[in-house]
């Protein structure tokens, strides 16, 4: 079963990879590395990267897609219970 991202963020130095913010922050606090590139990564750098306007827009679009998906799933469940 898939779990939708609750607070998606993009990973620096990796093209359009989204993860949950809490997950990557825990990883950074433990290892101090980008899990995909193994380069040093800080929470400050992560936040700066995700506060760029281009990345904010990507995150916004993804959140919209997730919300649409969740709405469709709810509607399917309602239809199945009729």
C-alpha cells in the first residue's frame, strides 16, 4: 500500500526526487548526508533549496496532485459502499 507524502520536499542535487520532510530531516540529523548522493547535506541547505521559487512551485503542484488523488480515492470508496 502506498502512503501519500504529507509534507513533501525536494532533495538537493537530485532531479525532482520528493520525500517527506520529517523523514529526510531525521536522516540528515543522523548521517548528515544526502541519501541519494552521499554528499554532505544540512537541514539549512535543504530548507534553502526548498524555499527557492521554482521548487516551491514544484512542491505546490505535487501537493495538488496528492489532494486530487486522495479525493478520487474517497469517491471510489463511497461508490464501492453503495
